[in-house]
């Protein structure tokens, strides 16, 4: 007589998705910056203040490039999964807004362009340069939109719970900073020289990357407090 063992569902805390999805790009960026400075590939400075290099330039060559891409590409997959879980979680919380239907698609689009950017960073040629440039532009743009949508919906459907209020409001505060940075970037050519504008754009890029990381960490904090868990079910066979 054959014995049939039913596989038990596998569960794990959901907060690991945004935690790793947010931390890996920042770790890769910091490691690439430090190594590039040690190898004299870029000047030694604080890009958050001086704007001496962009993120792309800090991770464009040699070992820093390999390490940066090794962390960036899995982070893109984790961020894509995060947006899918955010949409499902908000739906369970009662959200039924029209924007909720767009949230996973916008997030997935952003993650796809992050893969495009990471894949071709460090390659030569006009076509590759185009893919890198628009990969990072669309990643920042789509991820920013996904952050704004999710922060607004989380504020509306989660803020009433005291244990989730602080991280939910932290996410909302972070997304409010992004339009301010966009306004600064848009008006800077009218106020400053081209050299100053280039440095300012680099500074804003580094701070935007930090805000993205903090947003994912705040989301991980929210899910940890909500005790949200993911369940992997075995397909019937």
C-alpha cells in the first residue's frame, strides 16, 4: 500500500522582499563607489554633497561594475515581486481604487527597466548608451509612480491601525520629497550654469536612490508590524 504525504505549505515573512529589494541596490552602489575611488577610476568625494559623479559612472568599469550588477539584477526581481504583493495585500485590506489595478503593472515596468539598465551598464556603443539612459529614467519614473500610488492607498487603508501608522506615514513623507526634487531638477537650468546643473543632477540622483531605499525599508517595517506572511502552495499532482 502506497503512502501519500501531503506537502505542507511553506510560509515566510513577507518583509524580506522589500528589505532585500531596497538594500541590495544601495549596498551595490556604495561598494561600487568605494572601490572605484580606491582604484582611482573616479575622484574621491561625497557624491551626496559634491555631485562629483553619477551612480552610473561610479559603477561603470571593472570590478565595481561586476559587483554592482550582481546585486542590482536580483534586486530588480525582488522589487517586481514586492509590487505584486503590495497590490494583493491592499486588495485584502479593502482597497478597490482604479489606481490599484495599475500598481503592479507600473511596478513591474520599473523593475524591467532596472534590469535593462543593469544589463547594459558598462557596455559601449550608442544603442547600449540609449538603453542605459532610458533604462534608469523609466526605472526612476515608474518606481516613483508606484511608490506614490501605494503610499496613498496604504495611508487610506492602513493608517487607522496604530501599530502601522508610523511606517505608513514615513512612506508618505518620503514620496512627498520626490516631487520637490523633480521641481529642483526642472528649474535648475534657469538658475545655474551647465556645470552646476550637472553636479546638482548627480546629487539629486543619489538622494533619490536613498529615498527609494528608505521607502522599501519603511514598507518592510510595515509588513513586519502587520505580521504579513507569504505562503507557497504546492500544485496538486
